[in-house]
């Protein structure tokens, strides 16, 4: 595992090829004077490797001169001459690129990107950033510097890096996002380094909210609440466990339990997310008056979330529960549920339900036991949707 600093560098004017020296200060009081914030961050965080991402017109000559222990004047001059005369239409080439990388330290890389002026250039940059994964190792911690980036690149590149963090098999983490506030240096007499780590937390909450609303999966939100809100975290995790098992009796109780969670104490950002996603989920089950009605609504919810196998399973149980309720039998007792299955075929009151039950249960068996049937999967989904509509009058009265 290594600490890797990723720094974004924008273009520079031909007549301004040197950043002014600034005193960069962290919130803990530690400070250092340098022309490059990346140089400061490397020392403060004890960075192992660096990846500098910039355009052909970035100040590569100053990067080389600042980080090299013994800079070669000829190399510095060549870099300056090249970077001064290139522009948006120039090829992505940098002379002495390997020497710049050597100056940055072992394993460091210089990555050239387009200006991002067109959709094509944006897509190219996206592929380059996604390609960073090959330069990263399992468990690497990323430190991000966006101080000298330009236009929309910080936003775009940050989103791409967050994507890498979430999908890479290398378990990459983004530890810090730093921004040097050069615009208020004169006012304060130093340049404060602001940590924008809250952006990462906000993204995690957005991702957690999406998982809950789309899949009923509260594991990520539960993880975010572990520190300081363990009881709430445990209840959300229990709900997700029961939902994942499709354990109907326990899930019905969990839905009731969720209502009480909306009023629990929680962090500010959680207060913006958790009640909203719980309310959205509970809106599917408001006012259910029976076990059968709850199961029917759960079957509908599973279908809407494309959990077709679960929807088939729950719909079968909802039909059996309905027959139990119509006969005054205990829908939780296995003997009564077996009797309800028989009644579907012997009691004329359930003639319409029998045909639907047969269709749904046959597919359920095929799915559960991996038995090849005579229907394509697309037809199974269409039939499920149609049967959900056909049985709706039995549960919505």
C-alpha cells in the first residue's frame, strides 16, 4: 500500500511561466513555503508516489526544476520552450518526460490530457483517468490536489476517480482532497489548504441513498452510521438482512420498525437522506390491512425493482395468504397454508385465483429448482406483470 498524490495542472500563459511562492498552511498550523502546492502536500502527507495530470501547456519546466535535486538547465530550458509554444491543438507530447517523472520520485508518472473543449476531448480524458488504475496498486491511498486545475476538469476528473474507487478490484481509497485558496493569500498573509473530504462523504451518502431507494439495500447507509449511531445502524442492517433473505414474516415486522427510525437522532446529512429514502420505501406499504395485502404489495415492489424471482415467490405466498384469510385460517400456520393450497382447487370461490396460482407457481418452481420450462425469460416477466395486475382486485378493496 502506498500514498499516491494525484495533482491536476492547468494551462499557463506564455508570459507567466512561474507560480508565485506562497506560504501554504494546514488547519493544524503546519506550514511550508513553495511555488507548488504539490510539493507541500508531498512533504506534509509523506507521499510515496506522485501522478501529475496536465495539458501540454502546463508548467512542466517548473515542476522539473522544483522537484529535481539537481535540475539540468538544458532540460529546464527545453521544457519551457516546448510548453510555451504548444496549445490546444498540439499533440500530447512532452520532451524529457521521463526526467520529469524521475524528479517526482520513484514510480511517479506524468499524464498528458486534452483541454476538454469538445465531447471527444472529454471522452479521451475520461479514458486516460480510468487508465490510471494500471499505475495503482492494491490498497493505495489517493491524495487529490485540485488547486491548479482549470475549467470543468476538477469536477469531471473527481467523478471519474470516485468511479475508480468504487469499481476497482484494487480497493483504492481516496483519503484527502486538497485545495489551496490562493485567492485570499494577500488578505491572510498565507494560503490556507482546505480539505474537501466532505465531497467524498456526500458522494457516499448519495450512493447509499440510491442503493436503498433502488434495491432496498441499506448496508452502505448502515456503514456510514456505525460511528456514533450504532443502534440506528444495526436496525438498518437488520432490515437489509431480512430483505435479502426475503423472509416475509420478519420483513413485515421490519417495515413496521422502519417507521420509528425516521425520528431517530442522526447526523445532519443523514437527516437529509435517511427519512426521505425510508419514506419512499414505506410509501409502497402505507395502510396495509392484512398479511396477504402486505405480501402482494411486496411482490409489486420486487417487480418494480426488477427482482423478478423474489416477486414470483412472494406473489405465490400472497395468494395462499389470501385464501387463508377468506376462510378465517391462520396464515402463519403451515397446516392451514397447506389447506389453503387444496382449497384453491376445490373451492369455487377461488376459481379465478387457481389459474393465476398455477401459472405463477409453475414458474416459481422452474426458477427455484433450475428446471427448464417452455417459456422464454421475457415471457416469464410479461406474465408476471400481467398476473400482478389480474390479482390486484383481491388485495385493493
